[in-house]
C-alpha cells in the first residue's frame, strides 16, 4: 500500500500468495519429470502455509508445463523455497527441465461463483489495496569466502568492468551495489524489466565470468560455473530475496548515500527480524525528518541485510539508521539479533551500544554502480 505517494512493496502484508512456475522440458523427459513432480508434491504438501498446487500441460506445446501453488502468505513460501530441503527436493527436476521462470503474486481480488461469502470472508487473506511500485525489481546474492582472502576478493570484485546496462528493449540494469562484512559478500542489483533476463545477461558477459572464475578458489562453497548443476545449486543457495522495499513519497534529496547493514538473527528468527525491520521502515517512511529516504530488506534463513539510502552521515541518527526508532524498539531488535555473531554483546539499552551496533553492522562498500556509469 502507499501513503502520500510513497513506494511500498512487501512480503509481509498477510495476503495469500500465488506462485507460478513455467517450465520447458527436454524432449523425452516427461515421465521422469512426472515422477520428480510427485516426489516434490508429496514433500510440499506437509509444509506449513501451503494450501494447494496444480500441474498443467500446455494444449499448444506439450513440452511446456505450468505449476501453480497457493500459500497462506509469502513468508512460509519464502522459508520453504530458500531452504536446503527445497534445494534437495527439486534436484531431480533439473535434468528434465530446459528452462524455468518463477513468478510470485499476492492475491488482490477473488471470484467464487455459487459460493456466496460474507464481506469479511471475501476479504480474508486478500491484499488490502493495489500497491504502487517504481518499475524496479530488486534481488541480492550472498556468499562467504575463505577467511584471510577478504582483501583479495574485494580487489577482484571492485575491479571488473560493468556489463552493458541495456539488456533488451524492455530490460535494463539500473544499479549494482556490492558490500562485504568480514568474509561475507552481498551483491544487490536493481533491474527495470525482467529480472531473470538481466541476471542471465550479466552471467554471459566475458568480463563478469572472468571475475567469477577468479574468485572461485577463495569461495567457501565450491562451484564449477561450467557445470550447470553446480552453478544452479550455488546461485540457489546464494539467493537473498528482497522481502520489503519502501521509499518516501517526497522528491529524492541530493547527496544520498547507500549503506548496507548486516543483521545476523538468532537461530530460527530471521523472518521475524526481517518483518520487524520492514514494519519499522514502513512506519518511518512518512517522517519528514528521517534521514532514511529508501530501504530494502533482504532475508534468507537467519541472514538479514538492510540496504538504506540516507541523507548525511549514517550515525547522525543511529535509531533511524538501525530501524529502531520508538519506545522499546531497540530492545525488540536485541531479542531477535545474534549480537555475539556481529561482535556486539549486551543489551541495546544505551547510546554507546547502539553506536557500536551501527558501526559493526555497517558493511564495507566495494562497488556501487548505476546504469549511467555503465
């Protein structure tokens, strides 16, 4: 939803989710695919939050298939699709499928002929209002490198030549922001148009492939980009989806600076931490004195990264910068955050500890390139 013209996109609005997976199968792989689908269907049926799924085959091209599923809301689906169990469950499908495309939609309106519903029941699980976006898709990847290799990896990642920004007539790379926190790398991309087309475009560029090959020896998770299965598993595990984005409705101020803040969550509380930060940023979006103009929350398992565009110095307003403005909010963050993992022990009940957390959470910027620079 939007207020006063601001942009807001969120996985935490409570609406039911429709997931659409388009697949193009190899010839002769249908029986193997159906066996793999039955295995997956039986697994996903027991996942909390899953409602139903359908398998459909094109009446025009038998090699084209469609899987749709419905979920109570986005968070349980995201927890499932980003889990190791999901990686292993869908692995048998890889050898059957030539190409895939995944799309996720929250349900805004619904018609049930012959089933009259009360107004309350008709609205249950539906998106409250149409959201207004900015035409930009946001995604991130995260992976770790071997301790001691951080400076070499940073040098390699900072030195590559940016790929051509225009992917095709409808898709354009807008911005790539790359940060490190210790041995963890986070690469965030912003794309106008088709995100998957843009990611494939980048992956095909010789200069990008050269850098990816150069950092291979330093990765903690082995990968072979010449092996489609190895590359697929690596990038599946590295995916760090955007679960919330909000941007103030006021004109963009001059001199914005981009920061990435790293919030390792207490075991099993990553989604709760991401939801907390999303709600905080949503509430702060219309505050005229907030230094945070835009915020994107990325989350996978217990890894939460918050990308913020701020005016002035990050430590000008630590509470706003950390997303904990308001009574009791710092304490709430403290209950969700694994402070020891980030080097900040003790309660977040003092200005000193909040400033220490801000300094420890602020990731090292490696590159931040807009399409104009590309």
